[in-house]
């Protein structure tokens, strides 16, 4: 099992649109082969910072998702609205 954490610092004028976008896509992401679930969290002190936390069967399933047209299309909408480069971690339970 692999947990993927992605930190995104978004421009303020994109936040409302991003929340709506994520809500509309969350079920599709969770239904992607190998995904056990995904959630969106917003920083308590900086409302421009968001984290997605997703759980995957393994790294191969995550990479299949990241290479999918679905992800590429979604990322093309979100990425231009970053205030800084996204950070990502893939984590295993020791």
C-alpha cells in the first residue's frame, strides 16, 4: 500500500474553482484502478495551501494514473494556477 501526499499552493482567485473541480473529480479519482481513496485538505493557517492524500495498491498503479489522459487533462487545468511548484511524497508504512 502506498500513500501519496501532494502539496499545492494555489493562487487565491482559483481556490473556489479548485474546490468545485476536486469535488466533481474525487469519485473518478477514487474509482481509478488501484486507488483506495483520495481526500482534499486545506491548510488551517494558509487557505491557499491544499494537500491531496491518496492511497494506492502500489507505485505502478499510481504511475498508471499519473500517465492517464484523465490526470493529464486535470493537471493541465490546475498547474497554471500554482503560486509555487507542487511538492509530492510517496510514503510506505514501515
